């Protein structure tokens, strides 16, 4: 069974600092997704990574995928308060007949002034 | 507005009761996925329908059932409700039968008292 693990689960950081959220998964996949969720709200798609070595950037967020290491990272540069949210990675196990995403536990990010 | 409509937004009901959650996918999307988000289980895949047919089942209890109608909207029926069924229920839609390009609805918050 595919397992997706994020770390850290909780992250409190100061504005202006850099940090990285890690997403490890247990089986081969070349499709990984990052989502953002604000409290009580829906999930907003941030990045879709579809191949080994894929790197995508949007503003202060950059995501990468290493399928050989089964690892994706979400890097935050010069954090600002507006980035406070819970971030989820999700993996498509690409098992025929099992069209679904398996989500990590989420990383609750709090950015303090 | 993501284009995926879920109703109702909030639902409070008593143990033992039955409720129906509704999801209208984004225009043109043929797939509907249901997920449950709870504090202890995180985001769990429940079931996937594609163009009216069930495609995959996840951790869906026997007390729960779903269907997708000819107009592509979907309903998730939850019966004999227990306190532990309290959660956020999300649906997501996508164009094809794979979860590429999921769009999530705003969710239904179910509280069982």
C-alpha cells in the first residue's frame, strides 16, 4: 500500500526566512501534486509534477520531484505571512483501476511577523 | 469559485440518521472523486465515478454509498451515522478517468451529535 509521509508536520517560521517541506512516498510514481489548504477551506492546487527532475516555481514557492529517491520538496523563499496554511503533497499511485490520490498528513505552516 | 459545487456547506445531524451530500462537477468534467478529511485520518479517498460508472473504491464504509447520475452530478449517502463520521467531505472532478488536474469543491462539513 502506498504511503506518503511529510515532514515536518508543523512548522513555525519567521517572515523572510527560507524553509523546505519534504514529501516521501513508498512506491514508484511519477506524478506528484502539491496543494494548499486554508483553515476550513478547500484544497487549492499549487503544482503538478509529472516527471523525474521536474521543477516548478510560483512566486516564493518552488517544488521539485526526484522519482528515484521517491522524494518531493516544497521550498519556501523569504516567507511572508500570507503563505501561512496547511500544505499537502499527494501521489498518484498509477495503479490501473485505482484512480485516486494518496495524500500526506499535511504540513501546517505558520509564518510569524 | 472552482466550478465544483457542493451542497450543503454545513450539516448537523444526530447519530443513527442518514444524510445525502451532493456534488456538481465542473462543466465538461466526467470524473467525480469523493474524499473524507478528518483530524485523525487525514484526507482519505472514498470512491471514484467516471461518466456514471464506479471506477475505484477506497476506504469507504459499508454504511456509505454513492452514485453518479446521467447529468454527471454525484451524491454521497451516509447512513447510520456515528460520531466518528464527523468530517469534511470533499468532492473533486477531472476531465478524464485519471486524477490529473483535480479541482476540489469547497466541501461539506458534517457534524454528527
